[in-house]
């Protein structure tokens, strides 16, 4: 059984940097510095502290991440079930777009 029309509806817009933060937190709870390092490692994108904490505040306000009890002076965050659902939908949509785009490039170069 293939995807339904509902499955093909693109997810709500999620800025790229927020998507990167959610993808990092999908691997487990992290504090700010660990998030910056992880995103740098897997996406080669350097998030500044202001950008990171601004995104985290918006994601927390939206119920997509939640702050955990502080550990020493560090504030860890984790992704919520709603965050996982939105991230899954966003990445699936991005994968479809990448697949079509790459196929078109390949066809053009053939």
C-alpha cells in the first residue's frame, strides 16, 4: 500500500538550524556546547551560542524540546515525542526532494 494524500502533505515549516538541533537531540539529550559540537560534526554547520539558544527557546516554546534538570552548570535538553514526529516528517520530505533532485541531475548528465 503506497502513501496516502495525507502522507504527502509537507510538514510545517521548520528552519534549517532548528532541524539540525532536533536531529542532534534525536541521538540523545545534550547541553549547549555538546549540541554545537554535534551539529558541527554531522552537518558541518557552526551554530553560535546566540543562534543555538534562540532556536532552543523557540523549540521549547513550541513543545518540540524540553529542558532537563541542570547538571552542574550545564542545561541539557531533549527532544519530545512531538519533536520526533515533526523531525521524522521534515526529514522524510527532505529525502523525497533530494531523491527527485538527484535523479534529475543524473538524467541531465547522462
